[in-house]
């Protein structure tokens, strides 16, 4: 809200200035520069000090041939001219015909001297300064072709392509503003304060040039002894453009003018950029507008203005000079930081899109898609943080991505992957940590059960040591078949007789031989419980055969009959093992049965039948065990693997 100023000096000064401007120019324009009339010396003295040469642009032999008007300002006119000696076009600025008083001439001189001493890429080069045919200052400058920044602000499509360079409107204007900070920082290093920065005073060239113009009210911070430029400390009148003016310029407080004065104007221009062309200071009258400028209350920007830029604006345009950016370079750093933060925020926004896709996937989502989206969103957040470590949305997004992926991995029952994601999280949510602990406990139980089951499978796995059992059976076939054949041959030769002592001796030889075979092959045979049981079963069957012989002896049976019964016992044992252990053993049972039946029919050849059936049965077993049936073959398998 605008109220009357409490400072009578300001009220009197503003009233006087407004009256003077109305007299000179009619209605006062808030966007037009008000020229200070204080602490200015006479044009005559300035001319004498400068020793300006005569430059006549009107004669036939003139160095400069004027053709047309390029632009017109408050008290100056700029015309296009041809410089004959260098065959180039230049711009010549002179005072308006109706502004030929010493004040207008002195203002043009001041602009010429300031611009001439500041050789910088963003300041228009000065070629010459002299007096025209009327004895008034004539400034010869580089011809700048382009448009004013004010025009580009009102119509962003007119921004020259090199300045656009793929940027959006905001970034393009900020890049222009950054170039102006370079010019101002250079001027400040030379003790010059511009005091009238505004979009109207900036020219944009077709090839990307950015020029800060109109140094007509610039002041110097140091006295060079020439009296060419007014000193800042001597300013006691209004100087500047009301819509952009700094409080110390509006109040004529020259002692407070410094680099921070131009940073205020940079903030005013930034305000115009981010608000779509609105001036920093508003008012129904010039008086109220100047009052609002002097008060310079902070602005509350809407949601459409980036909060960081709003803070930069309010700091730059603070009423107190100590609260502002103290140099154009400091202001520039703030804008550069915002642009970096903006790039960071763009990456963060992209990461949030990927994260939303990841969180929207169903439980049956393709794992490749899940991993891709997580990788992309996490990379975007981490890149955003590498550019701007304080990017809160990127930090929150990264944590959300880790939490989301940890939850997905828990659902996948991949505790290791979930743990890795939560390890990267500085403070994992308690519920996720609890779910992970429950999963790890569950997986540990499963692993223990699997270990037990694996131990059980291994203990009854027929494939383990199967080739070794085949070798054992082969050797036992030689032993069990060879001994009866030898006895049969001895009996046929009359060297031995069929008797129980010989019968028991034969058993002892076979039993001892079998024990030796097993002993020497024990490390390769006894790989698990099932192999131990098979070996044990062999000796149990042998003990059973011994029992048959002992019982037959006491019953008065013949040794031949006992041998036939042994073969029947072996046949029964093989059929039992085929049913309960390994179906491949049934041919061995038939071989033993053939020996039992054949020997019963031909008792005189019982040892032949015994040796033949023993050898055939054991070698059939060796053939069956020669190759494993497959991985983890268990006993009692009567299904799909029976054909192996």
C-alpha cells in the first residue's frame, strides 16, 4: 500500500523533479530515464578539458557520410554513417536539434567518456569523439544491428537464434542477463556505476551479441582529477528510471551508491523476466511509484516463479544495501547456481517419472523392465545430486527409489539384493528392515531345510560311487564264480569231494575275498549311507548263506542241496533289493534263480550252476551300475528315470 513519505526532503525533491520532467517532456513516463541535474559542470569546461577535435559529417570531403536515422532517445539521436577511410558503417550519436543546451551536450560527453574507457565485449566500442559542425559532441560508435531486449521480452520469438541455442525463454533471458553482469563487473572494477540498467538499454545482435548501452547517467566512485565524470558521493538528485530505480538513486543519496546499486537494477530486470514483463516498481502516479521504489518492499511471488529466483530477486532488490549482492559477480554466481540447480531439477523430475513407472508396475512385471526403470531413476537422481547436492527432491527421490526396489526384492525373496539397497539408505524405514529380517530368517530356515534334505538325498543317492560299486561287483563276480568253478573242477578230477568241510572252506574263502575287495575299495565305495547299506546287505546275505549251510548240516542235508538253497536265498535277496532299492537288480535275481533251479535238477553239477549263476548275477549288477542313472537318483525310483 502506498503512503506519503515521512521524509520532507524526499517529498520536496520528488515534487520538484516531477514538475521539471513534465515541463520538459509532458507526461512523465515511468520507463524513461530521469537525468540528474546535480553536480554537473558546464559543457564549455568539459570541452576544454577534453580538447575535442572537429568532426564534420556534412562536407564533401568528410570522413563520415550520414545516411539515415537509426534511433532517437530523450535528448540524443543515432544515425547511420559511412566511414570512408575504413570502408565500414558506423553509428554516430549527437544531441537532438532542440536539446542543444549544455546539459544535453554534457550528458552525451559523459556517456562517451564512460563507454570509451570501458573496452569490453558487452559494451559498444567507441571509435571517435569530437565536435560536429555546430560545435556539439558527436560520438562515433560501432554500428550494432539487432533489437532491444525490451522488444525480445515482449516477443520471445524475436530472441536471436544464437542467444536461444535450444534454451527455453527463461534460460535464454537469464543467459542474456549473465552477459550484462560481466559488463557491469568490468565497469565496477574501473570504478564506474551504470545507474540505469533496464531492458530498453540492452541491444541484442543477430549473431549473439549483447551490448549494454546508455551510460549517460553513470557515475564514478573515484575522482580521476579530470572532472569528466560526476562522483557518486556528490549525487543529491534523482537519477534513473522509476520502474527499475534503486532506493538510493530515488532518494538522491549519493553516499550510498556502489556496485550494489547496479545489482539492485539487475534484480529489477530479473523481476521483469520472471513476471512476464512487469516492472519492479508500480504506482498510480510517478510520486507513488518513486515512494514504492524507495521503500522497496520484498515481493511475494506466485507458484509460477521458481522459488530460488524469487529469493535472488528479493535479495538483489533489498532496501538495505548491505543485504544485497555486493557485486555483479556475486549476483552472477547466484544466477549460475540457479541454472545448475535447474538442470539438477530437470534430472530429478525425469527420475520421478521413471520412479512413478516403477512404483506402478504390478507383481507380475517383467524383471528386465523393473531393473531398467530402477537403474534409470536412480541414475537421474544421483546425477541431479552431483550437480546440486542440496537438491531435496532428488535426495528424496533417490531414497524412495531405494525403498521401492528393496520392497520389490523382498517380494522376489532376494534378501541379498534388498539388503544392498537398504545399505545405501541412510535411515531405512523400520517396516522394510523388519520385512527384510523376517525374509532372511525365513530363507535361513529354508536353507537349513534344504541342507538337511540335500544331506538326505546325498545319503540315499544311488549315483554316488555307482562306477565303484560296478567294479566291486565285477571282482566279486570273479570271486563268487571262480571259487565254485575251481571246486567243481577238483571234484571232477577226483582231487576233492563234495563235503561240508569243503563247503565251509569255500565259504570262508569267498567271505574273506569279499571283505578284502571291500576293504581296498572302501574310500571310493563308502561315499554315503546307501552305499554303506548295500555293502552291509552283501555281507548280511553272505551271513544268511552261512546260516543256511549250518542249518543244512544239522538237518543232515547234502551240501549240494544247501548250495541250491543258497542260490534261492540270493535270488530272493536280489528281488527284494530290486523292489526296495534299485529296479535294475532284477536280472541278477533271475540269474541266481536259474542257478538254484538248474542246480536242484542237476545236483551232480551244483558247483557249476553255483559258479555260473554267481558270476552272471554279479556281472549283471556291475553292468547295471556301470553308469549313474542321473543326478540325485534316489532309491524307490520307479518313475520317469526308470528308463535310464
